[in-house]
C-alpha cells in the first residue's frame, strides 16, 4: 500500500521501518527531518509538510507524543486533513485522550475519511521488529483496510468495536496498570533493601516465581539495577498518560484511588530525577520517600 507515516520518535521510527520491511511504499514526515535519514536510505520519501505526506496516500499513520502534537499536524492548510483524499484512512497510534479520539472521529466523518484508533503496547525494539500488541477500533470497513498495515506492525491486534475512542480507553487503562506495577515493584524493592536484602537477589526471586510476566521482565531489571536512562517509556509521557486516565475516569464516574498515588510519585520523579528518565525512575522517588 501507499502509506504516509508522521512522527519519527523512538517508537515511530521502528514502526515505519517495519512497514518498509513488509514491502509498503512509504512517505514520512517529522518535525526534525534529520530523524528520517535511516528511512530515506531504505527508499522512503521525505515530505516537507504533513499535507504533502498525506497527499495520495491510501492510509496515513500518526505516532506523536500527545494530543497537542497530533492536533498540530492534522489541522491547518499544511495539515494532514487538508491532504487526505476522500475515503483515505487515518490510523492514529498515539496515546491520546478519549475525548480527542471522539473529536477526530467526527472530523474524519465530516471529511469523508475513514478512521481507526490503534494505540500500541510495546517498547521501541519491539516496534522495530513489527511485534507490537495493538488495540484497534473503527468501522468494519475501516478495520478491513487497516488489517494488512496492522499485520505489518504487530504480532496481535485486539479489535474493540466500531467506536475508535474505545481503543484509547483500553490503552489508558493498560498504561495505568503498567504504572501501578512499577509502583508496586519499587515499593517491594525499597522494603527489601531497607531490610538489608540485595536488590539483585530480590529480582532473582521475583522473576523466578509468579512475577515473571512480560511486564515484570521489562520493568523489573531496570528497577533492580537502578538503570533509568536511556528512557524507553519517558517519565513525562507516563505522567501525561496518567493525567489522561484520570480525565477518562472522571468522565465516566470511575474511582481510581491508586492513580492519585502514582501521579504524585511520577510528578515528583520528573521534578527530581529529570525529564529524560524512564518511568522506572519512579522507584527512586519511592526509595527516597
């Protein structure tokens, strides 16, 4: 397929590479064009504007940091919406607010576009391998068009119905569970260490018993080793996601008491450890407290 990919951060560049691996024709755009060099060397075309990237594409994929960044590349005379042809598909992979996804669905419907919200679970190396877990929602027609693209990006896709924002709600709930796991792991490590137990020994016990799931394998070692740079999931993005999860909970009247604790610890982590650390640095805040 003729595809456009916008947003070449750590996740986006890996995802774009996986699309090239699958044989798709790719036009890319990024706010910092130099990040596209590795892709253009493999045959991707670099667009000067989001509108130019979207022009003629059967599907436009976006993977940017937050709601504001997504809105910025979609709207305006040089935006994606101005370049998309009627009937073209927008696949939004960013972790954004439920309300933002609902607005996007309205805008695309008015313009005659197809829209699938498809946030992903997985870190940059997994993205580069085309083995992400994808949560996707949209009309049956849009999902059918999206299927070969999602197959190139992920090992599994979980359909969530025809309302695109349902996928975003699931993604925010999942990221909340990631942060809750990091919180629990950090507290457990702090407890053991203050009692004189070596962190590496605790990791050996946890990973060798019932705490050997994918989430523990990814986040346990950096917490035990105090290895929080370079960030695979940057703490400011984790904090943003927890804010969005709180907004989603408020909108439906759900109570998430643990979320308040995690948000407070993440806020302290960004303030004291820096904005370039992984969310696992949350464990350092817990140890200090």
